[in-house]
C-alpha cells in the first residue's frame, strides 16, 4: 500500500477485535451473485516509476509554442506566492467549513473573496463559488427565471459558445432559450444586435426573464452593455453580464451599467490553464437577488464572546437542507480556486491589475498592427480590449502549419462555431502581459511565410515579406 | 461592535495601506487604453486592498493556521472520505506540461493529457463495470445532473415521454433530489426500513412514470443494500433506469462493480475515492460511467483513440444524440491528473486493499465507539457507520452537536452530524484506510471520555469548544442580517490588532 | 398548553377565524423545533391558497419547512414585519409572529382542523 499505515500485525489486531479471521467476512453482505469480477488492472507502481510516467505524459504535451490562444482562458503572470501558499496542507486538505470554530481560515478567506469580487464587479453579493464560467452563466440564467417567474431567456450569440451550450443543457425542461443575433456589418459588426433584441423582448406572449450578454464578448469586442441593460429592464427582464475579471480593472463593471447579475470565468485570476480546469465560476448579484443566488455564502458574525468570526450562512437555501426545493444541486464548489484568486488579487493589487489589463491591451494593439501588415486584417471594426478576430484564408490549414513553426495562432473560429459562414476563415487571437514582442514577430513572420506560400501555390503574387512583419511588430 | 480575538486575523482590507505593493508587471504605455471608448471604461478603480508581498504571505499563512485539515489531524467526516492526499499528485498536476496546456489547444499539441484522460476513463470503466466514462462533470453533483439528463434523453429517444418521476431514498444525499428537480423531475421519497430501502414502499412507488431510481450503495448509513439485486430487477422491469450515487465507492473497490450488478449509470467523486484534495470545499471532479444503452447520450466531447494510436477530442456535432455540454472544455483535468496518479500508484491489487482496509478500520472503530454510544445498526458496516448520542441526550441533555464540539478540544475534527436525517442524534463516522490503528484507538478513547464527561460535567461539553480560535457562533444573526462583504467604510470602526 | 381559541393543522400551523377572515401562523412548538427562525417567505396579497397546500416557507439556521394553509382562501395580508424581524415568530408566535390573513373561501373547512385538545395530544405523542 503506497500510503496505508497498517502492518500485518495491525490488521490481525483489528480482525481479532472483531472476532473474524478474514476481512472477507466484512463483505459477506454482498450477495454472491453480485460480487465483482477481478479488477483487470495493472499492479501498483512505485513512486519513482510513476513519477517518470507522469513526466513522460506531461512531456508529450507541447507547451513550448508561442501562444495567442485565449477564447475564455488566458495566460497571465501569476506571482509564485499564489501557488506556494495554496500548497499549504491546511488549505487544500481541509473540506467545507462545516465546523466554523476550526475553519476560520477558510471562512475568512471566502468572505474576503466575496468582498474582493464584489469590488471588482460592483455588485453586493458574490457566491463562493461555481464550477466555471459556463456553469455560472447557466445558473445565472436559471436565477432570472426564478426571480421573475418567467421562463424565457435571451442570450447573445456573442457569448462564449461553451457557455451557450451549457445554458442549453441546463434549460432542458420547460425553459426557453433564444439567441440574440449579432450585427452583421458596419461599425458594430460582431456585437449584439440591439434592434433584434428589442423585437425579441416585444413578444408579449413570451415574456423574458433575463438577457445575457458578454463584456468583452467572445470575439473580444466591447458591447453596448448599458443599452442592452436598459432594453432588458424596460421589458421587466433581468440583465446578466458575462464578464472577464481582469478586464474589470479598466472596463466599466456590471454594477455601473445596471447589470443585476454578473457571471464569468475566474481563471485569469492566478489559475493555470491545465487543459480545462479546475477553474472558478464567478457569480454575483444585487442584494435584491440574494435569496435566488445558488451556492455557498459566508457571512461575518460574532462568537459567544463577541469576537468577530465568519460562518457559512443562509444555508437553508442549499441542497443538503432544502433537497428537491433547493435553488441548485451544487455542493462541491471551487473554494481552493477562489482562494487562489484572492491571493492573486491581494498580491497584484489594484494598480497591478490595471497594469495587467492595460498591458494586455497594448500588446494586443501591437499584435493587430503586425498581423495587419502581413495581410491578416481584423474581421470586426469595433473596439476591443486584448482579443480580436482576424481574417486568414484557409484558416484551419494555416493554423496547423503554424504549429510546425512554433506558433499557436489562436483559435480557428470555424471549429468552435461551425454554423457561421462569415467566420469560416477567421482566427481568434489574443495577447496578454506575458505576450512578448519576439512572440508577436515570430507569429507575424510565420504567418507571412504561410500566406506567401499559399498565395504562390494559388499562382498569385506574395504580398508581404517576413522582414516587413518583424519591423511592424517592434 | 466586534473585536478581533488574539488568534484571529485582521481582514485584507484592514491590512491595506494606500501606496503599498510591489511592481509585478511592467507599466504599460500611457496610451494603452486610448482606443477604448470612454463610456466603456471604468470610472473609479476597484477599491481592492494594497499590500506588499510579505504582508500577503503572512496573512494567508496565519489564516491557514486557523484551519483543521487532514494534514494536521484525524478528520473522520462521514460521507466525505477524508483520506490522505498524496503529495506526488500535487507535484504531478503542477508539471508545466499539464498545468500550462490550454484547453483549446489542438489535439496534436495535447497528446500527453489526452492519453492520460483516455486511460483514466478505461480504469474507471473497469472499476465500475461500466461500458464507458465521461470525465466532463466538474463535481459529483454535476455528475448526477449529467446522469439524470442522459436518462431523460434515453427515455425520450424511445418515445417514452410520460416518465416524470425520480425515486430517491430518504437517507440520500440532498444533491439527489435537488438534481432531479433541476432536470425537471418530481422527486418521490422512499422511506427506509432497517437500514435499507423499504421494498414494499419502493415497489408501490415504482411505475410507468418512474424515469430513474437514485441509490447510494453502500448507503449513507454505511450499509450495503442487501436487497440491491431485487431492487435493480424491479427498476428494470418497470422500464426505469438505475442511477448509483458513487459517493461511497471507497467501500467496495474490487468487491462490487455497479455496472456488473445492473446499475445503468453512476458518478464517481474523485475527491472522495481517489484522494484528490477537498480544497476547503472544492474543486472536485465527477466522472460518470454508463452502460451500453446510454452511450449515445454521453456529454461531448469524448476523448477518442484513433486507429493510428493517437488521441483526439470528439468534434462538434459528431454524436448528435449527446446531451451536449454542462460546462466549458473537457473537464477538471488538473483534478483528474491527481486521480490518475492515485490509481496508478495503487494498481488493481492496491485498490482492493484500499477498500478492505477502509472497511476493516470502520468496523474496528464501530466496535470501539459502541463501548459508549448507541450504534443504531449494529452489524457489519462498510467504510463508515452511524453512532448516536440519543441515549446520552435522554440521560444528560447533552446533544450530538455538543459532543462534536467537544471533540475539537480533544484535537479531532468532528464526524458528520445529523446526517442521514433519518437517525436521531446521529454521527456518521468514516475513518478511511490511511489512518493508523493508534489513531483510531485514540479517537475512540476521546469519544468515550466525552461520553463520561456528559454524565459528570455536562456543562463542560455543552460549552465546547474551549480551545478553538473562536467559540460557537451567532448563526442566527448571520442569517437574519447577512453581512456578506467588507464595506470599506466599516473599517474605521474596527480595531486593528497590529 | 396551546391557546384554546385557535384551530391547528397536523403540520403545526394555527388559524384564528373571525367571520370570513382568518389569521394564520405557526405554533410555538413548531417554532421551537425549528430553532432560530431566520427567514419567512410569504405569498403576495391577492393569491389564492387551497386548504393544506403549501403557501410559503419558513427557514431556521439549519432547517427549512413548508407552510401549509389551514383553510382555503385569498391572501389579504402578509406580515411585512417578518421580513426584517423573522425572530418575531420565535418570540411571539401567536401574536406579532402571525404570517398571513385570508379571506376564507370555505369557512366550513375549519371542521377539518384540530382543536386545542387534539393538537396537545399530537404534540404529546411526539
């Protein structure tokens, strides 16, 4: 046993105390006909060999590429103190703080998470916490239905496709989900179509519970959030803003433009990409919706001696007490990731967070210039923060070839949104504070070579050269 | 109104001083945000605290020391399987190849992780006797929702649309009925009889409207459901499907494979059975195994192996009957790396030994605790058992809650109390396989000593804990007038201890 | 001992009938079983409730219970004071801790309810 304590003598002592000679007697209650077949699995692996196996697998992943891939998960500089503090066993080997007297560390840290995020989103109540941005958005959609006693939600087509799919899965029973189309062309191309939204809201037969839009949206564009909120509220619907937390250091927060609920992915706050999770679902609301917000809440109170202390509160909303009438079935949450986000925010501070957001915007601006110089122009003209789509002929092939040149050229939009012809030849690319000028130059240069190659293969003249690109990126 | 105790910590906001903090990020150019329209910009910066790194480190180290954890002591929290969390697993999950891999990285870039996930699915399928496993659900509760949504899709695919009920035993986890409601089903609660499902009530409730039955086996009382074979036959005869809540899998590794026995779908709690850390409440991961009939409905994307031996994710729309996705990306991969390492470290023989040792420890402790407490179901248990202080309460007025709080003074985390709801003054005790017999004895001695204190000095027990960082809390005020976030203006009124 | 001028449900609600109007709350026994009550969810005025159907929810720190209407009728008032001071239910369950007033649809239904003696017996039986 790799971690078990029992010697043969220990086991014998326990068996003797129970008056049995074999542990098999403790499984006699499993009917014979239902007993398991032998576990057809390899034998135990000593730590040294297992470590080598794990290193081998990790080594088969290519994380050496110059990456411009974002699409909801972003590379950032995480100060090393975040992970070193997270590695304290008192944090990660504790469980839900059911016994507040010996869980004040976790409880205070969650209360502080709620407070930090409340500042960031400018709303009153922050749930701690949800699985990821998609699940948090789905829960936000359900919240609007409970709060308004209506059963139809509108979601912008520029919300992350995975979030929209999660909404669809969570909305399978008796609730309706309608897409809000996007503006097709002009200055606002790629953002939520306000005129279409107004029409969808005007259907008196099918009143709308909530309107969901993202800021920045999936294509990196800035949405007219205040307008969307006004239209939603005028129709008696709630407004859900899907946010990216780092951007809130520089972009107007949901509370400032009238959002009732904010949902989003907390991964950019000090959490590694790790191929999909664990991440941090952010879910926040106004005070008016505090009874509707699912998930744990920690509040400040006092102990018997009047000392400040923290405790899980409003527990009777949750599944372990309310069972089939609970607002959500959520039980396990992402407390350790909420802790990571808190340590990250405490370490980086308000000025640091602004620098992260602004630096990403600056690098993205240089990326735009460099890519445009080699012929990859933006798909949408509107303002963006640090992510944007570019038009690249035969995007899927080019994307694959660039990997051979050491560049992960963002996301092939046609792969994630296959039903949108206007995005068939587009890449979604991003930059953050960790994106270097050298990486931008490498991307532009490699892209120039690929485009020249395919242009020549097609018989046309090469329009750009690698040297131009490098110049543009500087 | 409040003061900060000796061992407690000022909040991050109280520690903040304007101007503190270190430059972690180079300053951006002044014009970085010029292209952002003014109305989209934040007018006032967020009032986040300003601290230098040493202050941050001290804050979180001191806070951590107010926590009880597996790494500091025995944590027999029934139903939660608080076993040791191997350090190798933490190391593995942080290997840069795993940690920095983007979830939308193309398959050719992600072969190592895809192989790991593929193998993990195979291991879990073998352990559970299921045909296939999805690793997507982020936690057990999301796994339950995944399972119930697949069951709904299964019935619908057969044109069987009248089934709108899910049967759940009264001893189940709250997540079961909450999940059924989320998926649009009505929950029918089945009473217990002698520690198992009441078969008569069960048969009466089962019918053409039953979509699924959700059973935890071993039950939340730590008892193997003796009539499980019969129950499963009845479920299938009624055209319903059987869901197994795998929360208690730690008891039956290598002894009982739910898929072989006739369960159609089950979830795994990897933070329980496979040692991934509980993290103060999460993260978890809730893989779900299914038998043949539910394969078409598994969430997408699945991890597939191509003919050339390489691995790939299923493409959008590749399996049209899929229930879709309940979260972003492929799953909580970082958690799954840890579970994989745990499985490989044990191998098939080690996993069976895990359950043997967990069940042996629970039965040994049941015997010892029975010296001073009622054991409502005093027969062979699986990995956990219920003790009750009902007799003590009758004699002395001391409640299970008090005894739990007194255990804190003795240096232990209390067991799960008042769950399952069906046992009066219940304590659900789960020792796990990683605790030594000396620890088990010392814990039993402590419980026995407390039982004696209940007779000799009940007020001592009722006032516990006496040695914790804080005493019992005013939970009523916390719920009536919730204070859920720091308000900077309140800071001035708060005395700051440093 | 519980008040003698009231009628009771098996689910521990009380009702005080006054002509075709009635006031509803939960009994002292129910309040003490629940413990510190922290939230009461009540229906809007104008809503119709059916006898023995759930019309609201009462929450304590660690428990939750549905409220069942003793009699059918239309809600004419809900006790707004409970929103800010749910502890009134613990402190004065038969007075300031009342929950809703109903305009009765079928006053005869009162015959289906327990009187003081029957309710005392119910509690005594535990």
